[in-house]
């Protein structure tokens, strides 16, 4: 039973963190109400993804030393502070970068690895299934946020107010979910054991198979993220309604 509780908490955390994939829903109000350029909105998104990726390297080491609960809690605090801070930016580009790109990006990096790493420990015979459910939660976050944001903007909410609520609600949800991320008792004792058979980093980057795999993943991910960050604007320019754009973001 405890394993299922961990899995549910993992999915909740991923749903909150996955809100970054709905970024294109915020582009239009940021450009029209706060006069950011399209380039500036995409820089915020791009830096967020870069910080998220780089932070995972540090967070992985942190996880192995302090465990999933503390690591994910830090992620929730950073994520919440980032969006709450962005809500106080008055639309200024530099403050939005600090709040969303830097702080929330670090929060996503700290939070993302924990649900994946912990869930598979509880279900070692169904690693693919539980990993899929957790990652699916990350994608579901975009569906929820894009749809809800479109509705809130339609009824007159300011985009910075939405950031404030995201920081408060999602921040607390991630922190709450983190408290349920525990390892099975027979595995907690080996969390701090360093794998002695691991390859050195210099050996990994010289490996041709690794280079081919990393290059392929980079190209595919780069292309996908370019569309994710701009899909809302593409839809609006093409004449789609706000509801149609929200559906397109969710479907993608």
C-alpha cells in the first residue's frame, strides 16, 4: 500500500513541475500587457529548461546523499518562491528571469529526479510502467495549466496573479508530496553507497554510442521544446481561438 502512496505523491509532484510545458499560454499576455518581446519570453523559457537540466546533475548527487524527501522539498520551495517572486516583478524581464528561469528552473531540477528514482524502487518489476506514469504526470501538468490559464485570462485574471497562485498552490503541493517520498526499508541503507563500477565522465563522453545517443536525444528534444515554447503564439497568429490554442497545447 505504501508503494502506491509514493506513486500517487510522485505523480502529483510531476503534474506541478510539468506546468513549465504550458509556457506558451503565458506568452500572449506577457507581450500585450507587459510589453515583453517574443524573444524575451522565449529566453525565459529557454533559460528555465537549461537551468532545469544543469540542476539535475547537482540534484542527483544531493539525492544520493540526503535522500528524496529533502531533495524534493528543496525543489518545492524553489519552485514556489520562483513563481511567487515572478508575480511581484511588475512584468520586468530581469525579475521574471530570476523568478521563473533561475529559481523555478532549479526547483524543477531538484524535484524532477525524485519521483522517478523513488517510484521504480517500490515497483522493481514494473519500472517502465511507473516511470511512464510519473513522466505522464509531467505532461499532464501542461494540460491542466494551459486550460486553466486560458480560462482565467478569459475571465479577467492578470498573468502575474496566476503566477502568484501557481507559486503558492503548486509550491505547497510539491512540498506536501515530497513528505511521502520514502525508499523501501531494505534500500534506504544503500542509498549512500557509491557505485564503484561507474565509468569516469571522461570515458563516457569519448564513447561513440553515448555520443550518438546524446546527439539524437538533443536534436529531438531541442526541436520539441522550440514548438512547446511557441505553440500558443503560433496558434493565435494562425487565427485559432483561445480555447483552440489551449487544446492544441494540451494535445501536443
